C-alpha cells in the first residue's frame, strides 16, 4: 500500500480539536498506512512565505508552511474567499475581480508546489482538497511529479455560464485536468463540471464519469458525498444530556419546543431568509404562538469583510424586529447567538431540538444536517427541515425538504415538523440514520481512495500554463 499524502489549506495538527469529522476521516486514513499532511501553518509572518515546520505523531508527518501577510491576503482572504467562494456558491454579484489577488493565488499555489514536490515519492498517493488549491496538481506535474493525484471539492459547482464569467476561467479550471480523479459532493456537481468542461474548457465527455482533456488525457469525475462520524456523534449527543450548558438550555425553554439552526455566519447559509421564514411561521400559525423557541447559533467568520459585517447587522436588526413584534413577557421567540460552542455541547443542543432548521441557499453538502439527525433520541427524534439546495438533500430524503426562498413553504414545514406524530418522526429518523451509519466519514474516504488507487497508471501530462 502506497504512502498517503493529504494536502489542504489548513492542517489538523496533533492536539487540536477535530470536531469537524473531515479531520477524523483523513487522520484515520493516514494512520492506517502512514503518510504526511501538508498545508498552511495558520501563521502570517513578516518575512517571506515558505518557511516549513514539521511535527510527527506516530507514523504521520505534519508539514506546514508559513505565509507572509501580503501572500495570505491575496491567496486566502482575497481570491479564495472573495472570488472563488462566491462564484462557487452562485453569487456572481459578490465576486471580487481584482487581478492582483488572482495572481497572488497562483503565486501561493506555486509555492505549495515548490515546497511539497521535494517531499514526494514516486509511489505516493496524493489527495488534494478544496478550492484553495485547484491548480496545485498541474504545478506538481510541471515539477516532475508523476504519482496518482486526486482532488476533492467540498463546495458546490455552479453552472457553466457562471464559471465562464470569471476572468481567466479556462486557465484556472483547465488545471483540473492534471488530476487523475476529481471528486464532488453530488451527481449534480459532477454534471455541472462536465458541462463546463464540454462548453468552455475544451474537454470531451467520454461517458458519465470520464472526461478527455484537449491533450487526450482522461480524467475520472465522480460523486463521493462526504459523511460524518455517525457512531461517535450519536454517543456524544447521548452523553451531552448531562452537559451543564445543555441542562441550562433545557430549563430556559420552560417546556417549550426548540427549533435550532447552527451555521457559520456566511451569506450562503440563507440566514435572513430563515429568519423571515420563522417570522412567517409565527404569522401563519398564531395558534402555535408561544409554543416554540428558535435558537440560531452563528459564529462570526471573516468579520473584516464588508459583506459579512453587513450580514451580521442585518440579522441583528431582523432578530430585534421579530422579537419586538411577537415576544411576550415570558417568551422570546428568536434567540440569536454569535458565540462558538464546543462540538459536544452542540450535539446536546441538537438532541434537545424538536426541529432542525438547515436551509442554506447553496451548500456542497452541509454536515450540520447529518449531525442533527445523528444526535437525535431514538425514542423521541426531532424533525429535520432541509433546503433542497444543500447536497445533503440528495441523501436525507425523509427530511422535510424546502425551497429556502419560499418563506411560506418554510413556515409550513416548521409547523408540520413541530406537530408531526411520534410514529412518523421515528420512521423518518430511522431511515435517515440507517443511511448515515452506512455512508459515514470512513466509508467516504475508503470509497474515494479505492477509486483513486484502482485507476490506470497516471498518464503523462502535456505542459499546463503556470501563472506566478
């Protein structure tokens, strides 16, 4: 079995919290076979980028690279999160077209390639993650790396006409032809990328899974929906019933039902629409007034970016308006909280909630939806209200699926969830939980790596243009 090399923007270092699930799956794969995890150190430094740091734990090497503040601003805060993130979430109106940031993205990817290439072996299996590192394989190939290289995109793929609105789009997205396997969250994402390759990327579709690049090289494209550590989360949620914060939440509800949303503060999550949907629920179902409290937890992310500051202000205003219109002396309908909670506490909150509200405007997968289901009490499970525009909707078909833009539809789903009979709740939950147990985080990484490592030997790559 070849050595595994994982490459991502950030590295889950020894001793760090690994609540997200992805780190758990990748570390399990690395422990099984030995390997290396390579990425940015999380440090912004005054000197030039490129200083490597190394730490070991068992048979895993953790190798990280420092970035200078200008490089970090252009590569990460700039092109990755102000151009690619909105583009890939269908928000062309928010894309920052600054050419300097685009060039900084290419520069840092070239630096990744310069530092990583000497550490690689001929028989390694390299697995690169997410939109921060799209051109990395092409740059490694140019530095003589011939081993198998796979890529997994954790976020959605937009339609081809949106992608082609990005300046220099073909130069960037054609570098994906340097990979041997392109993994996406859903079949829809595969189809959208294949459409882009055919219409604007110079590629040819061979069949439902294979693309032929302009130079004749063939690349497999497949869906690998990411899972969670289902068994661990179920145990954690059960244990969290004794957690002090969970007990305090339970007492504060005064026997009212709880609806919960947990999202990073981001415009892709549809939080203003969710708030309005809950307001419509209060208006449309006055007979249920006072019977439910909605808790929205939304830790601040990218707080220095104008769009995120505006979003936070809008949500605070909306929460105040809803509470001002509907609250009573002993009941506040909407609790809006910006703080972080430990993952073990969150799973306890999920278990307390009769309704899980997961209504993003666009999401590659959305693991909160899966964690909400896994956290439920089997004897008295809650009901998941889930956006049709999240990748998780393809798997969790027993959720109440909604269009997040249809505020009356969201309101009706909240009411239906709050009043669903126990037998129906159990039946829906059991079917979703059975799926989550079978297709957990370990199944995901095993399926992906098996697909990558059973491909034909990597084909030579004609020169891909590099930007520096």
